[in-house]
């Protein structure tokens, strides 16, 4: 891979927890593809993080790893201009997590807003030691590659601020006047709000997602099932495009048609069935190049394995140096 020293080092990742959907494509992966050009980008297959909620089905996590990366590549993430690595294959991350856990007060972890809310939402079975330490492991993912910038939504700022506090504490205790660990900066990103087939935010857990890997027939069937304006019963009824999930998706797939669709919907000239039929065709055309590239990567799994192995090897080289610096600072090494 080629890199330019002047480029900032950006770190991001995903948990391999199942099929990626349209929301991932327009909200995250297009951004990652841009980072391949503008940054020294590191993208992590966060399989250890997946165990915090999916520990009862380890095979599903393993099966999802390479498929997820194949989708990244098909969506435009360039392995020649970025580094894709497997979290569990970089043991330096786990060791750094252990070392930093010695200086992190439990109260810091308990006050991270998402901890209590997710336990309430997902059940007490996920209230494990690993789940409590999730934000610290996230910091280690970033710190082990000396990540300078991390793209986050506003709901994730608290996680990164926790990590920044830990870095400041470590540097204060062991830095002897200089920074051993890099304090990562948030790059605030307004991730696109992509509605699912039922109008709620598109999510695998809601079973309302249009998957990138779906075929044309499945996509068309899902689009036809989408809710629209509940007050628009018949074709001639005036509609409210601002409350219609199908209209919201048009802005990602073909924004040039928005004004015309809005006008025809409001006048009653455009019926919901016709709109969804047209949208399904446009959506399949929009996704077709990605799906064709995905099919090619699926036919060559060795290429995906090679990309992951090469990226992981590069990451381990950087991680070994960072961990050595940490251990020297803590007097674990002379």
C-alpha cells in the first residue's frame, strides 16, 4: 500500500454481525472510500467487539468477517490506498487493553451513556465485563495504530471523549513530559438517516433493511412492501412526500428526480404503486455495480483473505512499536 506522510491517520471499523444494508452504503462506506484518497486510513474488522453481544454464536461472527470485507471492497474501499485489518489477529490490541485497564476507574466506564441504555434495550445477558469495557477496547483499536482522527456521529462522541481521558491519564502518569499515546480527535460526521421499509431507521435488528447483497427480485419485493403516506389511500389523493420513506430514499438513489416526484405526489398525479415500481428499478440499477463487484470477490475468496492478511501484517508492525512504547513507559521493559 502507498501512503503519504502529510495525510492524517484515520481509524474506523465495523463489527461483523451480518449483512450490510443500504444505510451502511450511503452513510459509511462512501465516506470510507473517500478516506482512501484523503487519509492514511485504517479499517478494522471488529470481531472481538462482536462477541460483546453475539458471544453465543461464534461461527456466525467468523462467517460474517470476509463477507463484510467483500462488501467494503465492492463499495469502493481501495485496499491499495487503505489498511484493512482483523482485530483478533492483532494481539497487541488485547495486551494494550489489559495494560490500560489498570488505570481506568470503573466509574468512568459506567458513566458512558450507551452502557445502561443498551443493557436496558438488549437485556442483562449482555452486561458482561467485556461489554462494560467496550469503550476501552475501542480506544485500544485507535491507539494501537496511532489514530489521529476518528469519524463519529454525535451519539458516539462520549465514547471517544472517554478514550481521550484515558490517553491523558496515561500520558500524565507515565509520559515523563511527553505523549506516549496519541490523543485521537473526533471528526464529527452527520451519518445519513436512511429509513427502512417500515419507516424506522434501517437496521438489521428491525428486519426492515434492504441488503446490499440482496438480488433484484428481493429488493423489488421489499420496496413494494414499504409504507408510504398513510393519508394517501388512492392514486388521486394528494400526498405528503416529506413523511414518505420511499421519497426519503430517492434522495440517495436519484436526487435529480426529487422535485418532480414531490410535485406529482402532492398533486395526486403520482400513485404510490407506480412510485415504488419506478424506485425499485432505479434502486436495483444503483446497486447493480456494487453487487457485480461483490459477486467477483465472492468468487475469489483468496483475494479477500490476502487483503486482510496484508493489512493485518502492516497493522501488527505499527502495533508492536506502540505497545513497546507503552511497556517502556510503564517500566515493564527496561
